C-alpha cells in the first residue's frame, strides 16, 4: 500500500505537529505556573521528559503507520551484544569528556571560587535523583530519535547519506526552538549533536543505541555543566561561554563518530546498517503516486560514498 503523501509533505506535517504539541505543552505549564519548575527542579524535569517523551513517541508511531503506511518497529529497535559494547564506550566517552572539560574550565580561573561537590557521589538521595534524571533523558531522547532519526531518515533516504544526515540534523536543530529559542549557538550545538546521533543510527540501525548515546550526553551535561539543578556536581564561578560549550560539543561528537566507525565501519563509511538498508530498499520499490518534494536517486546512491 502506498503512502498518502509525498516525503516532503510528511516531513512538513511532522514538524508542524511537533511545534504545535510542544508550544501547547509549554503553554499549559505556563498557565499552571509550573514552567519555572522545569528549569530548577530536576525530578520535575525528568517527569516532564517522561510524559512528553512517551506521548510524542506514540504520536510519531501513529504518523508513520497512518501517513507512511509503515510498521514503526521496523525503524530499528534491535540491540545486539556489539551494540551494548558500543553504548558502554559512548556513555563513558560522554562522561569523561564532560569531567575533563569541567575541571579544565575551573582551572582557568582558580581564584574565583568554582566549587566541586564530589561528596554527593556517596549520597543515596543524589544517586536516586541522578538515576531518575537519566531515565527521563532516555525516554525524551527516544522521542527525539524516533522523530528526527527514524522518521526523518525514512523520508529522506533517497538522498545520499551525507545529505540525509545534514537535512535531518537541520530539522533536529529546528525542533529545539520551542525550548531553546531562536539563538545561533544553541541551534548550532544541536545541529552538531544531530550529526553524531544520526551517524550512530545510520551505522548501528538501532534507535535504542542512538537514544542511549543522546541521553548520556544530556545527562553528563546535567551532572557537570548545568548548575541550574541541585544534581550538579560543580558550581562554576564564571558561567561557561557559548564558545566553550560549542567546543565541548564538537570534541565529544568527534570522539563518538570515531567510536561509531570503529565499531560499525567495516562495511564502509556511509553504508547503512543492514536492517535500514533493507527497509529503505523496500520503500524505494513501493509505488509512490504522489512523487515530489524529495529528489529521487538510484537505489545504489544511498549506499555509496559521496
């Protein structure tokens, strides 16, 4: 059965629906005078991440089934032993990079009173709050990965792999406007992050793995950079600049990309995981009565280097 709309229309509707949903949710929180709690209470942030993550993941599943005529779980949810090993390495890389940057940033201005609270690591209440925060980020990241990687790649796969990554990462950055605003540095940071998570998904074929990498990154930032929450292990005397945050993002992404290629690159830099290649090849052979929006390419073009 062919999809109801062409890829460009499906992507456009997904983005509009996401913006409407997020602004509606933020509006409800504002009316209830709860919006500030998202910025200051870690448990409340985690709860909202879980609520919105589950809601929007279900919405993307429904869109893929109804508009794309696809089966959502074919987008890639398998986890193999190699995937677990990669996820462990990527989580370690995220945490290590955050720790190194935190201590490096503190050492630049040693006399201004940057405070480390490493004694929290022995506090069971802190460990419980941190674990709940990670769960919240995992579910929130799953929602973003299902939309920005699974769904977007399913509609962009006729592009060459690099073009698909760039387009999906641009859309990923745009989806952060409701929470981050229209500011250059945050959007650029999320665009770079999107390239990383997209490449992890392209090579692993698993949304669980890209979600785990994504969640670990966000969680590491909470523990070592975001001093807004009581869960932070460091309080910077001088706020980190956007340039410092961008540098940390670029270095971490570079490290994750190298790890991804090391674990999954034997079949080539750009070749998708077998399950994604099979899914996209089947889609290219389906009848598409509403051609347009996304430029068509040969089946081979999606699997070869630029």
